C-alpha cells in the first residue's frame, strides 16, 4: 500500500529560535542582570563607552528624583523617555552618556524620617537617619529603574549627598558669592507652616482655596486733608477709606494703604459716613454694602498720597492704635474690590516694596505671624491663635467695631506648597537671596558683567525646546520672578557656612576662607562633620563669643540646580562637554520649568554666564483612561514593580513610546490591551523575518544589491526612505511617529504586501536559488535596520532578536544601518502597482466572501486597463500573478480600468497550492505543477520581478 508523498517536507518552511511568545515578565529580569553584570570587563554601559571611544559626545543629564518613595508609572515615563533618547543617540554613532542621579537632601527626606521617628529629633540624629533613609530608598528605586531596561552608569550613579558633591556645592556657592549675586535681606518669602521653612518659587503650585472676602473701613485721621484733596470745604461726620481683601488674617498687621496715582477716586456720602472708593467701582461697592450713596467729589489718587487713616481695630485695643498712611503704588487697580489696597508689608512683596520705598524701616515692619502659623503669644486680641482659625474671630471683631462693610465666601486660585498641598503665605523673614537684578552682594570679587535676569533670558533664546512652547513658559517665569531665596531652616542639607555677628548681624570678615574650610571639612566627613564643628573650632576662642553659627541650609533646588557643576564637572568629570553647555539635554516633566530647569538655568548663568544645557525636553503627567490624574486616593496609581510583573516592562516602554509625551499620556487596561496587540504584531513580524533568514549567511549567500529582484530592490528602497523619516524623528526626540511608522510597516508594507508576496518564493523555490537568496538578502537588510529602529523602545525584544540574528555583544553597540539612497522612480512605480493590486484584491475578496473562491490563488483575474497602466503591469511579465497572489492573470488594454474575477477551472498543486493547467504533467508526481517539479528536480523556475 503506497502513501501520499510528503511535499510539505520539501518546502523551505521558516524556523527560528526566536519564540512567538515574549514571556516578558519572566525573561526581562535576565536581560537586566546581563546588562548590569560587571564581572567580565564591566557592564553593558561601560562596553558601550568602549565601543564609542573617540566618537562625538552626547550627554543627557539626569534630573535627580527624590530618594523617597516607590516609583510608579509616572516615573516610568520619565525614565523610559530618557533611555530612548540615549539609546537613539548611541545608535546614531554618539558616545551617549547617562549617569543616573538622586536628590538626597531636603524636606521630603526629613518628612519621611519625622513620620517614622517623630518631629523632635536632634540635628545629628535627623542627619544620620536621613542619610540612612536616602541610601535605602536609592537602592529600591535603582532596582525599579533598571527593571525598566534603562541602561546607564548604575555601578556609579551620582547622589547629591555624596561627600564630594556636598563639598563641591559649597564651592559653587562661593563662586556665586564672588560674582556678586548673594545678599541677605528681610523680605516676604513664601512660607509653608507644614515645612516650617521658606519656599522657593519652584516649590509653589496653585490650587483653588475658599476664603472670606472683607470690605473694611479705615477711619480718616486727617479729614481736613481729605476734604482738601477732594476740593470740598469740609467733610461732615466720619470718612472711611474702604479696602477689599481675601486675607483677613493680614488686617491685624496693616501698616499702610495703597492707591494708584493715576486712578480716579470718589468721595461718596452714605448713611455710614463718607467712603473713599475707586470712581468706577462705586455702584458695585454700594450694592455689595446694601447702601445708597451720592458722589460728592472725585480726585486723582496722587492727591490722596500721605493722608493718614486709623487702623480699623484702633478703638478695640490700644495695641492697634496706629496710623496707616496712603502710599501711591501702581499695583492698586480698579479691576475688582474697591481700588484701594491695604498693606501689611511683612506679608506681601508688593506691600513690602511700597512701604520700604516710602521710607518705612525694616525694623518698623510688624511681623506677628510665627513660623508655625500662629500669631505671637503677646499679639493683641489674637495672640497664640492659628491664623486660618482666627479669621472668623477677626471678622466678628471688625463687625463689632463697626468697620466691616461686607463679607462673603470666595473660591480663588491660591499658592500652595507642592509637597504638602496646603496653603502658604508670604512672610517676612531674614533670608539669603540670589539677586536677579542690579544691586550689591556680599564679598563680591569678580562681579558679573550683566544681571542674572539678563543672562538667563539670553540663555533661553540660545536653548532648543521640545516642544517649542516651553520657551515662552520659561521665559515668562524668568522675566517676572523675584530674587531667589536660597536659605532654609532645616537640618538635612548642604550648610550655609556663615557666622553672623551677634550684634550687627554682619558676616565674619574671613567668610570666604571659611567657605573653603567648610568645603574641605564636608569633603572628609559630609555635612554632618560641619554640623558637629563648633563656632570656636572654626573661629578660635577670640572671635567665637562675638559670632553665632548659621544653622540654615541651602535649599534643595540649589543642590540639584548645581549638579552640572558638582557632578558633570566634579564627581563625574569627563562625562560632559569641555566647553559650552555641559549637557546636550535635560528631560523632565513640564513642572520643572519652575523647578530643576529653572534653578539650573539661574546657577549656570550665575557661575558661567550661560545655561548648563543645550536643549530642554518636557513631558506631561500620566492620567487614567478617564483623564484623571494618577493619585493614591483614586487608587489608579500603577507601581513599576507591579507593571513589570504583568504585562512586563517592555509593554510600558512601547506604551510610552507610542504616546505623544507633550500631552498627558493616558493609561488603563483597554489602552494596554491595544499596546499588547501592537507588540504581538511587531514581534510576529520579527519572528517571520528571523525564521526566513535562519539558513542565510550574509557573507556567503547575500547577492549584490543590483542583482536583486525588482520587488526586493523596492523593499530596500522603501526601507531606506522609511529610515530617513525615522532618524529625523529620533533626531527631534519624536518617538510616537516612529512607533506608528513601524506598526504600519509591519501590518501594511510588510505583512499585507511584501511578505505576503514573498512567501511563495521563500517557501517553494530551491533553498539556494537566486530567487530565494534575493528575498533573503532583502529581508536580512530590513531586519538589520528594523532591529536598530525599534531598539530604543523595544529594547529587550531587539536585544533578544539580535542575539538570534547576529550573536554579537549588543544591538546597542551597533549604529543605524546604511542604505543606498532610495530609488524614487522605483518607489513611484511600485506605489501605483500597489494601488492596482489593492483594487484587484477588493474584487477577489468580494468573490471569496460570496463563496466563489476559497483563496486568492483559486482566482482567475482579467484586468483591462488604459495604456499607461497596461505597460506598467505588462512589464512584470509572468511575475504579475505572484504580485497579485493569483494563479493566473489575463491582461488586456481598455479605455478604463475593469477587473473581472472568477474561480479557476485548473487543478490545485499539492505543494505550492497554485491552480494550474500543468498539475499532473509528470506521471511520477501527479500532484505537482510544472513550477514545483522544476524547483525540486530541475533547474528551477526563473523569477525576474517577484
């Protein structure tokens, strides 16, 4: 009994060690371990440095995350974007440097320690516990960052708490002093009661807050002057300047009133006395007060300057029996309120500037609010009370005194601490500042030729922004920001190594030498060593009694903002450009326009007169599928370690790469399901390519490119054109278009066209035939290029495929593939052929859906086309049927395109599945067509095009 021939075994069926399933959560840790294995000649990062020795440098400086807390998908976005940038530059031939870093000082660390150990730790204990806590957090976060597939100098990252960095930061501070930017002053600064410290502009965010509005009357102490200013003989009865405010707690500290010199003010007669109001707001105000009134006279604000009014609580308590003079100031407007502004100079920058400009001495400024948010214990009426809780008491007291004209609720945008999310205030405190504009600094030795604001604005124009909208945002912040308050009243941080005279408050005359001594001390034993040093240890027994040692620290933005100086030019010297900006790129969330980008710019300009970066890239913040910000309270946060367990870090990378980072990238289960499907399509495409070159040795089997079949030459031309687009996107740090183009390549250009056409030639022709080697040559080139295109984002998969294809050290040691310039004429020719093919496929699919044919190979196609298309199709000769994936094609010339499809009446070849009239022509092989007998036993068929 004979058995049917096994023709399947005669096919060149694809085979590869590259599995269909990625099994990412299980296999990714192995790649991470291999990349970070330093036993044989260093880890992958160091091997990549060796591979690029002497190449142009590209430096992405890591914005140090706080060493505090578990990393989540938002952190993943930042880390993956950085990694994609570095890897894409590495593949472009650069020596692409990335040294991971951590911000280790400051309030977030102290808060965590206080939560665990209480709020009354000694300075020494706080510092010791903070260093230990940060060390522990870094180890945890490093594992998470590595798990994402991020390649960097993990064996030697930078930490702002490393002794060398702490010391170099003090030296950077000394240089800022020498350049004339540092001074000490009493100014209102943002103050957080939860932090117990001043805050920088960078640490403020705005959120809605409910407040009580107050219209408060200040009784005129000089009615004759007021009458004269309005040009009336006299004022009968009481007269009030009425102010409007949303900060009731500042009323007890009032010391002046502000009016705009050019604004028109009205004297209005009412049942409650004469009221001074902005003329344009009279009707609105009277309606709010429930009063009828008559405008007696009007005058410009400049006429009212200097007139004194009583504090509204003067008659309630002698402690408030003081006068509030009218000062003229441009910030008083008639946009809302009454057009008059009450001034508490300790609690507002504009108020402070106005009062001091009008001669008020700093020591005269009232500052009853303590650092904990309570009025001083001896403050009249409200002593010891929390200022927010005192508001109802203040309002009631004003009402009982007859000075409250109106009050009501208001929800408005208000500054909050970006850590505690609680309202902050402006509070006058003696602090150290970096000056933005002209003015004197302490111990100036090498004064900068221009102001810090001027240099920073110029540096912004010399910086590239991704996206470009970031330029205006940073420019506006720099143009309008006040002086930078750099001192903090905390324990864990780089010290301000100052000694202040007990009586005068002046710095010790040897301050600049002391800074050097402090740096040397810190370099040996960290900030703890300086903290333990006594005043006598530093100044000696003669000076010590006259001076007190400052316990302030530099704010943490000085730490991170100066990392280009104490890391790229210090602890990791050689990893930055020798001249010009040290880094090519800083990359962080868009909130860092007011944070790290901002502080780095100011310090770069203060130290060097330029920015420390050549470009800034910003990304949005992760939201869920409903557009809600990720938060613990909503329960929609995804931790990196959980994501790595399912569906895997590679999916996080693909999701990140496929999303426009300029917006807020959304993520949920449905979105991830689409990403997983996309990954599978790309992986399957890779597997097909790898499987079909598994028996291909490029050195032995590759054909010269000029000898490839036409469709193979088209495939390489298309790949060359696509690579040009992809590399342009990478150069502009645009990742989602790369993913979109690769998805289209896999599904349409390869999957639905080229590979579909190629299968017959790959599987049925002789293994070493020119036809098959031509196809394999093209696939090998495409695979080489494609692995490099996807390596920046599908890093684990590209590395895995590279080991199967090449076996070399790493795909990241390679550079982008080299193609000849794309043949534009060939691309145009095949663009039209594909259009015609799509039209044919549409007709075949209609017949197949109706049950007329089982597959396109069963179809007989007749195409009638005009002359130009006829010549095009005719040029393919017998290979036209392979392009259309039909068994037979009948071509005719006609006036218009017409396509007819019917089922073939021929027999089906058992090996190639084509329907041909010559099936059974060889009695020894009755199930084979002539093509297959030739390919198996003869000279093989000739292919010219496809």
